[in-house]
């Protein structure tokens, strides 16, 4: 029936795999009310398990057993070398034919819905990333977090929730991890238990495996957006206002050096992508990243990605190596995906020596914390300089700090835009131009607040005017609500 892709001779039947022993954890016992219960909110204990009926759970277990057996049958029957040239429709038809034959030989009867689902999952196992494929194709999912084979969390709209998708066991999960990292020439095992990699669509992938990961392999995937979010999209989402967008357009176009600061998952890379849309198409841009995520739309873009050492501990190409080489490649602007180490020295020197308009991101909770982090990174790089000289270097290199934050309700906002205006004695002087003003919280835990100017006129107003961006004074007036 399917001789074109079937191995010769035919494989022997495989014994049915044993049913996985899974048991839902018992719900946490309710605690007796404390004496001061009136003074605080009651703590709600929620089980981190999807709510499914007993019938649905048994159905999924049965389908899981059948899928495991059929997957083994496929691996033994399909000619994997020939599959590389097969089209998607042809391969799906081939898998469907094998499934029908095996189910018939085992006297297993499935309804149309279950059979369609089984065919899809088997196709994902053979050609994709198994159970993760469904989540990767779901545009509402931003992050995928795997805590062992039986627990997969996803982030939707800024909130984490547990998924009903699971792996069969740790071996199944490890097979998918190996498939991902081997595709980019890396490896992960007991001697090298953690790895950073990139999926085919550009999504960031990180994994840590046993024995370092105690309860099973830990995987985190930051999904790569197919459609790049522009300034207009972020304004519509409420990340910042039209006035702030006009100010940022003037700042980028007049080649101010900008640092995007924020915590993990606060939208730093998204903000950097949006800011880059204001760069003139005639400029030469070089990007340096650990994992390529930036989506620049300009014509003249050179992308570089750092590389970790190999098994022998050799062959490492650090972000600093990339940055040093980038300075010899006649860039108009340099964009570093994230500054986290010794490359901060070269980044600041580039900003100070003719590469105006360069941008990068750092991890910090405020603009002032961002300056302190830059100072700490210079110290950790082993550069012995007086603190005043360090701060003078920073104040002359960095013009603007844009603070991105992920708030408690899951929303991401540009909470502050701060200018660096120079030095006052031994202290870097700064002035905040825009901020997000929080005023309260709704009963369903949504942030109430608004964006407002601080009333301080930009230190770079004259620069903006000379470059053709004469912003009206009204955008610096505070908003009253």
C-alpha cells in the first residue's frame, strides 16, 4: 500500500507499550483561618493541574498508548531518508495509511475526531517537535515553560496557565530536546547539562537536563513573533502614547544613543525592534546578539550571533569579539541585543566615537538602577578606573534610557523615559520626561493608571529642532485625569 516509503523487509510487530502510570495530585488541604484573617486576604490554593473529567483523562491515556505504539511502528516502517524529499500532503497521506493498517490489524476502533488527532500528533512526532508543535502554532501563546514531562505551562496575554499537553516520559522529552539542539550544532547531556539554542522560526530556546534539573528536564521557549510589532501597534495596545512615540521618533532619528532597560519578559526586545523602525533606510546597521531575535526592516543590516565554546572548550565567539570586529566594518549604528558583560566597555566606546544612534538593552528596574548596572559591568570586566571617570564615560555615551516594565496584571508598559544630561560633581544628572502614573487596581486586579509628561522640557529640544523635529511644547505638559 505504501511501498514507496516503507523499509524492506517489513518490520516485525511491536508489543503494546504499557499504560503510563499517572495520578492527579491530591488537592492541598485547606488551612484553618488565622486569628488575624480580617487583616489580610484569604490565600487561594489552586492546583497546578488542568481540570479534566475522568472520562476525558482515560480517553487521553488510551490515545497516548496507541500513539506510542504507532510511533514505534512508523519509525520501523518509514524510510526516513526518502521522507526528506516528500511533500507535506504526501507524507500525511502515508502516515494516515500506516495508521489505518495498524489500527485494523490491532482491532482498535477510533472515531473520526480521535483518528484525525492521532494522525496530526504522529505527523508532528515524525517531522516536528512532538507535543510542542501545537503550542508553537498557537499565536496566543507567548512563552512555553516545561517543568518535566508531565507539566507544561504557557503564557497567554501576560498570564501563566497550565496546559493539558504532556510528554509520555522523560525519554520522550529528551528526544525532542536533542532534536532541537542538534539542528543548530549544539549538544546537551550530563557533562553539558544546559544549552541555549534557536528554533527554525527564530524562537529562543533554553534547556537544562538532569542531574541539574531534579524533577525532569526544564525547557523554556520564548516564541518569535511572525508579525513584527510596530510603533502604531504598541500605541494601540497601550504600551505608550502618541506623544511618547513622537518624542522617540525624534530621539532615534537625531541619533541619540538609547538604552532600553527592563526586567525579564518586560518587552525590551520588542521595544528595541519598534524603535529601530525609525532608523533611515540608507544607514548601515550591525546587530550583535546571543540569540538572533531582532527583526530589522532596513535594507542594509548585518546580523551577528555569538557562539559558545565547543566540547573541548574552544571556538567561543563572545559578544565582545563580535563588537570589536563590528567597529572595523564601517557601521553607522550598532545595535547590541543585550549588554550583560565585558562588552559594555566596547559598547560605550562605540557610542562615544562616531557611532551615534547606537542602541542596546540591559536588565534593570529603573533608569537609575540601569546606570548602576553599567558601572558594575565595567567593574566586573576588570577595568580599573576611578568611579568619576566611569560615570563621565557613561554620561557622555548614553543619552536616553527607556524603561520597559511588566506589571502585575501581565500588561507591558513603557513606564519611564529618562534623559541623561551630564555630570554634577561625581553624580550623573538625569531628568525624567515621561512616566506611567499608577493610581489604583480594579477588583479583577487590572492596573489603573495613565501616561503623563513630567513637565520638564527635553534637554535635546534644540537638537531636535535643528534636525527638523520641532516638537510642540504641549507634549511636555503633564496630563491630569
